[in-house]
C-alpha cells in the first residue's frame, strides 16, 4: 500500500511568484500533500520533476529519493538545499522564474511523488519510486510511480521476454515500466516513420512526435494483460503525463483541476488541506480510465480498459486512509456504532471500561461509544417506565437510572510511532513489545470488564505478545477485544499485501476446528481441488479455500481465535468480537471490495493467488503466493 502525488503547473513559474509570492509553489504543495499522506508509506519517498521545453544540452529531469528515517523530509531537504546558496549569494534571483528554470533543478512544471509502504523485497533506495527509463529522445523517456500490486507478474515477465527484452529484475514495478516503455518506443517508431515519409527532417519529427503521441493507445496496449489493483502515474520526458486507475477501482485516486494547476493524489484530504478546497471540488478518476495531461496543458479522461464492477477496497477505509477525510471518518464511526449492540449483549456495560487500541481505531471507538450510549438509553427508558408502573418512582431512584452511562478512558497508550501491522516477520515479535503502555488506576480490579476496539485483527501477533500481556497488569475481570473489521480470512494481492495463509489467525482457527472435529478430509479435498487447477489459466480458476470456513459459524471461529490468542498465563476471561460482513457493507457502502473477508476476488488472478497460497501452506512452502 503506497501513495502517489502529482502536480502539473499550467502557468509559467513567474505567474506563481507574482500571485503567491514564491517560486516554490509546486514543491511546497508537494511537500504538504506527501507529509499529510505519510500514513500510506514511511519506508521510502521520492519525487521527480520535469521541465518543459528545455534547451538542448540542459538537464530537464530531476529526481530525489530517500529510504531514511524521515524520507519525505529528507527528499525535500535535498530539493531545498539547491536554492540556499542562491538565496545567500543572489537573493534578487530567487524570484526570477526564467533564471531559476534555466539554472536550477526542481523548477519544472511537472511533478510526481511517491510514498513507499514496503511489505516485502528489498529496502534499498533502488526500491523507492519514481523509477526512470531514460533515453536521449525526450519522447522515449519515462518515469513511473504507482500504488499497485499485480497478481500475474510471472505472466507479464514472460511476455517481456518473448518481446525480446531483458528486464533487470522480476518485479511488478519494473515489469510495468518496461511494458509501458515498450509500447512508448513502438509509438515513437510508428510516428517517426509516418512523418519521415511525409518529408519532415529529424528535428521537425521530434516536435511532431511530442505533439501527436497517443498516450491512450500506449496505455491500452500496456495494460491489456494487467491483473490487479493500481493507480499508476507516469511522465514522458517531453511533458505528457498520466495517471491510470484499475477497472474495478480497487486503488483510490482523486484529482482537482482549474486554470492554474492539475493535482492528483491517492487521497482526497491532502488535496483539500494543501489547496484549501471544499469536498465537492475534488473528484475521483473513473475506474478503467486515465487522466491524461498533454504537454500543452490540455487534459482528458478517456477509458483505457472497460470498467468492471465497483470493488473499491474497503480495507483502505478501515485502516490505511487518512482519517480526516469526511467519508472515511463517517464510515469508521459507523463501523464502531454497528458493533454496539453485540458488545452490550456480551458485556455488563455498567461494570466496564471502554477504550481503543491506538491509533486508527479512535474514530471507531467514538462510534462504538455513541452506540453503547443509545443502547443504555433504551434500557434507561424501560427502567423508568418500570419504576412508574410499580409505584416506586422517586428522584433518587430516577437519578440512579439516569446516572448509568458507559465509563471510558485511555487504558492503552502507544508510546512509539512504530507500525507492527506489516513489519518484516523476523523483526515483528521484538518490535511489538516496545509499542504500548497502560494507564494505571482507571480499571476496578477484578470488577470491570476491559473492552478495547481495534481497527482489525490480522495475525493477532500484537494482541498475543504485547497488548493482552500489558492489559493483564490492570487486573480486569475480563478482557474483550472488538474488531471494527470482519475476520481477515484470505490473502490480499492488490496492495495491502497479506500473502500467506498461516499469517491469518482466522485461518489457523478454522484449520484447528476442522482437526478437532475430525474433518481433516475437508483440508485434503480443498488441497486436491487447488492442485487440480494449479496450471489452469487464471480465468478458469475458482477459489476453493472458502470451503475451509464453510462448516463453521463466524462466532465459532471467533471463539477459537480467542483461544489461540489468549496467553497461557492470562488469569481473566478473554473474548473477541468481530464485525460481520453486513455491518461492513452498511458502514462502507461505496467501497464494496471485501475479498480478504469474503473470498470474492475482484479479478481472476486473485483466485489463483489464494489457491496457490493454500497449496504452499499444505506443502510447507514459505514462499509468497505472488
């Protein structure tokens, strides 16, 4: 899961100096948006900048990347330091747009930035976007950055080999860039031959290619075989640019355009913040479409691939996206609210302390709290009517009822800014023990049930090795963990990157239940069905892993998960309550993609990945399924 940011200036640099008082209008906006979107990537960052109409012999592509501790800051420190000496030695030149563009890097009109959320592979700076594919012909130069995962990298890699290429590595980023680059080269060659036959000389042809390059056709040919979720950005050396979104809208992508600037981002809220815009001024790039910006600043949004069913990723809303977005705040609030009745059915709310596991669950907690208050208000009304009917109505009795309200606080504190949801497996166990601390004295020992809501439970590692052990110190009567998300049962292969079946506590619970109930034949049958489809085209593959869960109710699997995650030395009761799929659908109506919960994958490649992941699990193969 990564983030992309794109800015195209539509006016000369002097325009922004005169109107906004700075030559660094675009770089400042890029910095703000990338900082406001660091929830999407802390493992690396990068920007690329391209100048339009440079003189021959002058550099026109600039790039800065970092995989340091504060990558966004480090990227823009590198950009800024180039101007510090200029400000000292020639302060009058710092507001001369033409001079800056002629003499300094990062003063071009086209910007693209990327935030990396590394999940596997290397962590070197070479893994940080944007990537470059350079050429002396400007119209053949290409820079790419994206928020994406493709399920069929092996298939695409073989296609490149069959085209005669020699890719430097087998990764979806390199594969995508080389695929686009191949069809960019073809388009250049076709146009060159066309204009050569019309009698133009090479210098004239270069300009004609830049004016006539068919970006839509290049993308149609490049993306024809892509299977996955993507918001893919690219810039050609002469200035044409694009951002392409997958046909099911799995990955989000928003844009704003006026007569000064075109802005594209993986999230809406950073655009609103950076440009002081209203919600209604920002739109989504349509699924299967690309926002294409020509060198002259004109833009269109043509269809590149036929749009499919809307299967926008709901896990984006639950966990990854910035919570300040209007829609995401409302959806997370409702996720919590929907769980209130189930919590009240399982917990003595009058003797409970409610809180949340920091930090993305905070909004869900507010929704849960409101829902619990509503449930308790209904009970209060019934109790008051009962008092009245029994003739026991008095101010003291009335106040005793009205004073019943949920007790809440912050029993768990996140001490460090270390993420543990996706951390390299070998480091995870040691990291989680450093993350949390508790607030002492707010729980009545042996009396209160401690109820904490979390955004999701995937592996359960953080709960088992850190959270529950720390909460034990408060000595509650019972600990209840509430998940705003349903049980994560299947791999995600479209950007969130949950790859191995054994990682999921829900899968481990289902396997355990099958074994305990003498249903091992279900495991064997699913394995045989998956193996039978192993070499079929992805379009013919069915997700057989769903049969692992079918014999059991969600409550039975939840109970087994609680058993698996309960530390052996925990003295109090322990329970887990999960959101159900219906609650998810009601809370996130515009993002119905829920394949990691339901097993209904948005593309054929997903079915192939989940079956392969199950085969690897049975065979003890630790490899990733894609």
